[in-house]
């Protein structure tokens, strides 16, 4: 199984990953507040996706 290294990516792709990594926490917090006040199925699923993405960035899976 090939190991994924973000540093082997082209510079523009690394820059996009860094920007996405920095934006996930504020978007996740906004989505959490929105889900608390207006809970819909879509909001809960979207919050789950953002939490999964945040965890993947923190554990360096992406």
C-alpha cells in the first residue's frame, strides 16, 4: 500500500490543502452552532463530514 505524502504534491496542491486545513475549524464551529439552532438532517450530515475532515487533517491522514 502506497503511503500518501502531502509534500510530494505540486506546490499549488499543497497550498490548497493548507488553506482547506485552516478553514475547517471555523466552518465546523459555524456548522455546529447552526445545527444546534436549526437541526435538520442535512445539517447533521454536513457537520459529520466537517468533523471527519477536521480529524483527518489533525491526524495527518490528508
